[in-house]
């Protein structure tokens, strides 16, 4: 999962890995392909196929903790101190398919 990290140049956005511990790094989309070093294709909504496997159809997918915030069916644990937000990024529609749809974050104070 990535966020917009810099100015857009033409039709190209600068992105970096999101981090749920930092409010300025909330997710914008999911990297679905890396055609070359230093570039990626980001999808912001809709069906995503083949990026994840072993998903539980019908279950929500939360942003995980740490850089990149991989998706998980389990919400991340709170840090020892500070804020952490939970955000549902989508729902598994099959074992290898996600319907990507970012929801409003829910902030939880640890």
C-alpha cells in the first residue's frame, strides 16, 4: 500500500510505502505491478486479482502495521504508546481477489 509522497509530474505521481503509525502517510492505493525499477502501477479502487493469495472470501482486509502496510484479515495491534488507526482497505471476494475500497480510518489511542 502506498501514499502520495510528492508532487505529480505530468501523469506520474510520486509514491512511497504508507505507514499506519503516521497520519501523513495514509494509503492512497495498492501497487499491483512493477514494470521497471523505480516505477509501479497503483490501483486505487475496484477488483484486484493475483496480488494476494489465501484470503478468506467475505472477510474485510485491514492495513497492517509497518512500512508498506500489507493487508491482513486481522487488525494490527496498538503500539506501546501513541496513536494507531485501523483502516479497512477492502474485502476479499475470493481466495486471490480483493475488492479495493479505502474506508475512513478509525483512530484508536493506545
